C-alpha cells in the first residue's frame, strides 16, 4: 500500500493538469470522412497489433499467416519471437489470430488498405519507453525479453485502437459499419482488459533490471499518450488517484474509464498523434515511420501542420 500511495500522490498533479489542457492548435472534434475512411484509420492499428502479437507468439507475422491481407504492403521492421511463459504465450497467440480476423472482417465489409511500414523493433520500443520515463534506460528496454516486458509493450498498443473505435462509432452513418465496429470494439476491449489484469497482478513488482515498478511504467505510458493526444485525459494506468477511479472511490484501475465508468473516445487525429509519437497527425514516426495508410491518414500527411 505504501508504494501504491506514493505512486498515486506523485502522479495526481500530472493527471489533473492533463484533464483541463488541450494544447493550443490541436483540434479534438470530428472530421469529415466516410464510414470506410474512418474504419481504415483503425485498420492501421489492426495491422500493428496483428504483426506484434503474431511475431511475439510465433516468431512470424501476417505474411506467413494471411499474406493476402497485407495487399502487397512492406513487411514490418524488427518483429521477433518473445520469451514468454506458457500462459502469456497462449494468450498472445490467441490475440494474434484475433487480429487476423479483424483485418479480414474490415477487408470484407469496407475494403482494405495496403499494410503500411510498421516498426515493432526492440529499438523502437526502447525509444518510446525512454520518452515516457524522461530518461534513457540501461540496458535499453526490450519488449521481447520476458513476459512482463512484453505485456508492458502490449499495454502501449490495443488501448489506443479501443479508444479510436469508441470515438468512431457516433460518427458512422451505416448500420452495417456500426455493427462491424461494435464487434471489433468488444474484442479490443477484452484484449486490453486481459493485458491490464495480468499487469495488475504484478503492479508493485520492479521490472528487472530497472528501479521502476510495473504500475509506474503504466502510469507514465498513459501520461505520455495523453500529452501526445493533446485532448485531455483519455488514458490511465492500472492504479490511479481515487479521484480518477470508479465512483471516485478506488485507486484500482484494471479497466480505464471516465467518471461515469464509460470508455474514453479518441478521434482519428488523436489516434495518429499517439501512434506516430510526434503529437502531430501531420508528422509520421513511432510505429509508422512513413505514416499510416488510408484516405484520412494520407490527407493529414499531405496537409501542412
């Protein structure tokens, strides 16, 4: 409890400050786009998740499992088999196959986009983790080293897609596409919940060889994503100040939600700001060195920030 108390007290000012801040020029509202164009933004993240989970569990990606879904897009950078315990191995393999199903469902319902260049290298994750912590870890963080490292890296990915789906549904016009996204959202939410629950079991353990606990990693990852998204609190760690917990009564935060215990929404531009790691939907980077694909993402890249 002492470690938990210190963590939430230390982080409270950061969370409260983020709740009232949207950075200068950042736009946080809806954008004009067709249903298919909105879903294609999310499809980029489905590619990211599919490659990361398949490589982590199997040591091979979409090109070995369902190559036609890539539509000729380039293979990912840096994916490899992770050193996972049997339980996490089975869960991540399941997640990987689920992501293949998601890509196929989108492709079938609204058409596909070419897989963008995706960077899931250990070096990329090390850079992201260093950015969240505000200093360079040594040795560099390696997501493929252990189960806890891989779960922390997984914490960084499905939740962004989840919030993107929550933000997309109100802007869809067609029953068929609403049904599709509702189905995708359900599974993405489940994946995120499993990852967070597994991390919560280890919340106060220090991640070897660093002097940083699992809960501290999750809170710092969430603070970073809130800053990049630039539209207030949309992201919370697995232990939070009670003011951010369910009914403002509890610091346990296995499921991230707002004051009404509803999922946070993100717009397409917020999603891109986060996964690019630049805080700017016009500037690619992060997991997508050349940017995401689809009409919405390419339009942002062609526009001047």
